[in-house]
């Protein structure tokens, strides 16, 4: 008997065996369900995207993009997998028979034995992995592929090689991708083949590197392919010099060939191409000569040549030929760069005129009165700053807590009651979920679904009868909105800049419309949205939005639709992913609907010799810094060609997106229209009413003004010297160091046209320049921004030839004004702040007129109200600071202007008696005045018959006075 007394007593043993059949079935079921759930999650993203594109009638864009990506993924993924897989298979097939085993081979043998049973699976895994990576990379090149396949010529040739610009914009990017793919395939195949040869003894590294003849031939061919691709790269690099960016110390950012490129790098690339081609042949020759001696010598020669010819020689040329006489050497290439850059950014037609800038000071009362009258007619001075009065609109016209206005409003043109077009500030009353009385899923997504109404205000002044004083003069207000806009337009706003959440509409759950004399409800009748009646759709959106209630909520039923992707820029970017979107989408009431108008651009960075710019930096200013929603949506941030080729609209009610061809000559747009036929409508499809509200876009203008700081100069020596470089000044109305934004307003430019119609005020976009590093005014730039104008897009620049103050200096002078100091001091006791509006610059009588509205925020009204107007004229000594624009003009020009609000006579029905010194005339006029007085007394007493009798006496007396005056003049 064994001794059981030693050690701890034994306890019950637990036997672990195979799980029961029920447990195995449960585990398998859970595994299958997990896989199905993951598959459905992936399907949900695809399916919801497809449903959305179909709902906006742009399913062709989704399908074309998807199939292009799938095609590129499949083709290049298979090519990469085949290249790597075939070379691994071939290296394994060429392995040497095993003989006497060295220590190295004995060590490797363990790995060979370990992977032997799984060789096929390992091969499949490696090829699948590299194929997936390569396919995903290729799928990201769908834009490059479509531009290469559908490219149209620019009909412009580069000055160096004589090739059409389309080669650089559409072809060269694709060739470079193909070359990069080829390099990746060659390198991966070489690494995989070398590792396989090493593993199976074809390549040895101990005791000196040695290889079998089969391995030598195989690896030599792969190296030959790599070197051959390098030869192709050298050849393409020749053309790449035309679009190469470099830092040119004389001018900063530079694109295109310089003297050293044309006379050193270009021939060097050609020589290196020939050397690389010969070296590749030497590597291929090892199939017959089983030695690497010649290929290695050739490869070493290629590397040495790349150092000497491709690096050292150009440096010598730059140092000893260019730098001693750089201006003369570079002049030809600077001229090419200037010409190409001005064409690429559409600034080659800029009209630059010398302008005194000092202004004229009226010496006589007549001259002062004429100048004062000219100031009234020179511009529609937009005192209501859309960048300031957003909170004012919000406070005075929100009317319900669940509405809101954007911080920055927009400027457009609408006709007043008399039919005259006037600059108008407009904002939409959009939904604000934060103001909902009770937040829950039903209220957030079913009940509160839309905003209501467009609010407009006269841009040139305040409402004289408003309380509080200084409020905008609203031309459309209230809920529902009433005013000068066409009656009966669709006021519901389901799509807007602030509408970022999804809503479910059209089903059994009613929506709150607005509250006036009781709660009003509605049910969405628009065409947009995705139908949720289908349970598959509901399940897909429940997964895509991580909102399970969508699946089972009773508020969703027959007719329910989900609305999402609701901001205008977001919708345009989705249906046209090849466009760059302007940062400012603005609303307009067109054909009975509120339409968001979105400017869109086509761009490329492949325009030869044209200098590049960074859109994100160039379009940044004080507005984009304060409001990220105003930032440009760029498909490629670095560009050297841009056109406002598309005008897009988004219906605020049904979300319908329309793209209109605006630039009918742009080859980039034509290329994309070939790639996505039927997505962009012809320019002729733009309705006349819509065209009235189209305008020159801000972001394009900002890009052009940035380029014009240097490229207003067209002479190469002056450009090289940098003696006339301008800069965009900082915004003088805030303390942040951000560029001043351009401003829309209607004005007259000096010598704008010869006919009276051309000399009328034009709706324009304006900006100023200062000399580089100095604060004084250097230039004023304006573009005709009215799409109906025959001169739309014409850029005019006034080059100031005198030393006149710039915006920062004018702001400083205004701040130092005694009246301003007193005004600010008085505000301190009222817990109020001063807010400066846009500092408008207007050319006037060989000078510049600066107009700045000044707002007060705080006290009883914690929102900006217009209280003062600062005015400065370069022909006057000091700025003025008065209650109204008219008073400021009177003070700065020393003359009183005509008041259009005061009629020439107390009663418009009274005939105006003619002045005269004749006694008979005076007697008749006295009788007429007496009769007018009697008529006034009778009218106040309600005696209509007495009023009529007195008016008849007055008319007879005036008639006698006119006859007497005529007789007196005849006698004279």
C-alpha cells in the first residue's frame, strides 16, 4: 500500500473535457452573429451613403466614384500581389538542392522545416497583405485617374518644352503615381525574393556574400527593373522642373525653371537618364554573364554621376555663373513666371491706374458744396456691418428661443419699394436646438426640425423710428416674415449653415412650425430625405447614427424621411467632391424659394511656371479666425491655378443641389464634366432672377489680392528687386493680427466707364494694400461683383502715388479724436463697450474717403447698436465723429449736403412761386402766401369748402405772378 499519510490530503479533481454540444452550438451561434453584425455595420455605411446620393439625384457621382475606387483597388492590388507572389514563388523554385550543411544553413533549416507545412498559406497571406495596402493606396488616386482619362487640352503651351498645360495638370500626376507604384513593386519584390533565396540557400552572407547563378540572375533582373524605373524617373523629372517649387531668395516662393534648372539640371537629367538606361541593360545582361561585376560598376557610376552631375555641377553653375549676375541671368525665367502666374490666377487683365490719393480741398463754398454732393453720389455707404450686427438681428428678430441667426450675416442686393436696387444685409432665422424648452430625442429630431424666414435690413442706415435708437432698418421682419421680399415665398428652412443635426419628418409625428396666435404645426412635404418606411433602411440608419430608437420608435411610420448632411457647403462638397468650396455660402430669395448660393472652384497645382499658393493661409482673415464656418473647403490646399467655374445652389426647403457651369472656358471643369456627365448644368440654365443675386466670390478675390501684392509688377528687373512689394493690411477694427477682409458695397471707380450707365454705382468687392512693412496706403482694389454687369470680374487697381494714410493710421487718428475720447469716456459709466464696424475705403475726387460705423454694445441693450459714424478724407486735416453720416460729411467737407428727407416745400401740393424783384410779382406772391395760410387754417378746422376756395385763390395769385414775371423779362 502506498503511503498516503505524507503531503496534503487530496481533494476532488476537476476534469476538463470537450464542451457539450449545446455549448458548442451556442458559441458557434454567437460567433456567426458577431460576424454578421460586423458585416452589417460595414454594409450600413455603404447603404446609407447610397440612399443619400440617390435622394439628391446624384447617384451617378456615388456610383462613378465607387466603381473607380474598386477598379483601381482591384487592378493595382492584384498587380502588386502578383509581382511579389510570383517573385517569391520563383525564388523558391530556383532554390539550390541541399548539400553539405553549414552552421548558417543548419540554423535556417529549422525555419524551413517549421514553415514547410504552411508555405502556401504564408504565400497567400503575404501577397494578400501587400495587395490590400497597394490597392488602398491606388484607390485614393481616383481623382488623378479620372483627370488623366478625361482630360481636355488647355490650348496653352509651356514656354520650355512646348507641351500643352494639360500634360502637366492631368498626365504628369498619373505618370508619377504609376512610377511610384512601379518602384514600390520592384523594391518589395526584390526584398521578398532576396529573403526567399537566403532562406533556401540561394544567397549566403557568412564567409563573404555569395549567391547561386539562379539567384544572381533573378536578383539582377529585379535590380535592372529598379534602375530602368530610375531612368524613367530622370526623364519625367525633366518635365517636372516646369512645376517644381523652390525658394528663390529674390522673390520667395517660386515655381518653374530658373537659369540653373534650364542650363544645369535639365541637361544633367538627360545625361543621368542615359546612364541609368545603360546600367539597367548591364543588370539584365547578367542572365548571360553570371557576374555582378559590370552591373555593380555601372550602378556605382550612376550614383557618382547623380552626385557630380545632378548635384555638384548645378551648384557650381549657381555659384559662379548665376550669383555674380543673377538679375540678368534670371530675367528670362522671371518673365515666364510672371506671365504664367498672372494667367493661372486670372489676374492678367487687371487694370492698374495711377492715382494721386491726396484728394482736393475745396477752397470756395461752391467747390466744397460740389465735393459734398459728389460724396453723396460716390457710393452706397454700408453702415450696417454684417460682421457686427448678427447679435442685433438675433436679439431683435429671433422672437423664439429655439431660433438663431449666424454671427456673420451676408450682403446682397434687393429692390426697395420704388424698384431701386439697394445693398441689403440678410440673415436666415435658423433652428437652435439649445433653445428648445425641453430637450429629448423626440423634440430634438421630430418636433423642432426647421427655421423660419429671411430677415433683411437696409445696408445704408438705421431705422429713425426704432426703439432702441441705432437699430437696423428692417425691410423684412416678423414671424412669419413680411416686408419687401416677394409675398408667398417658402419661408421654412430645413437646410442651413447652422442646421447640423438630423431630423425625421413627414411621418405620424407633427413638427412645430411657428408660434403666433397659438402653436402652428406642419408636416414636411419636400422631396428630399431618405424613406424610413423600409425596415432595412431603419436598421441601417440606427447603426450608422448609433441611435437604436430609429429601429423601433413609434414616431416613425409611413411617409417618414430622415434629413441629414444639411449644411449647404457639406451638400455641394458631397455631390461634387472634385470642387473646392468657397467659405461663404449666402442665402437669396429666388423664384419663391430661399436658395443658398455656393461658389465653387476648380483648381490644379500643375500649371507650369505659375507660383503656388496655400489656400488655407491665403483665404484666412479676421472673419475666418473668428468663425471657422467661413473657412474654404479645399480639395488640395497647394494650388497654382484657380477658377470660379461653378455656381451652386441648395434649396433651403427641400435641399435640392444644382451645379451650374459658370466659366465656360475652364478646361479643368470640362474634364470633370466629362468624368461626371450630367451633373453640371449649362450656364444658360441659370434663371434671370438667380443671376441677379450671383456675385464675385470672396475667397477667389482674396487669392487674387494676395498674388497681386507681388504680381502687379510686370517688369522682371523691378520684380527681382522687390522694391514695389505690397501687403494686405491687418484689420484695423480688432486687435488680432489678421488680414482685413474684403468688403461688398456699391461704389463708383474713377474713370470706370465712358457712358452714363457705366458710371453708375457698381456692386463691388473691395480691399486695400499697404507697402511691405509700412502703414500708409499703397493701392485700392475693386472688382465688379455684379453678375449681370457686362464688366463682371473686371479688377481695377488704383496705385497711389502720394503719401496718404492707410487703414491702421486712419483708425489711430480716429481713436485719438477728442470727440471719440469723450464718447468712450462717457461709455465707461454705462457698462458699455465700443465696437468698430467695417472701415470702408472709397475713392473720391483724387483722394480717399474713409467711413467707419461705430456701435455701442452694453447697457440696457447688450447687442451692437449704431451710434456714431467716423469719417476721414485725405484732403481734409482731421477725422470727424458725428451722430450720422450726413453730419460727418458736412463736417469733413465744410459744406451742408441736400437732405433727401426734407421736401422743398411744406406742402407738396403747393406750387412753388418764382423769385422776382418786380413789385407786381411780389404783390401777387404775397396774395398767394396769404391764400395758402387761409387754406391751412381751413384744413385744420375741417372746413373743406373753405380749403378749396382758398387754394383756388392761391393758384390764381401764383398764375398772375408767373405772367407778371414773364412780362417783366420780355420788357428787359
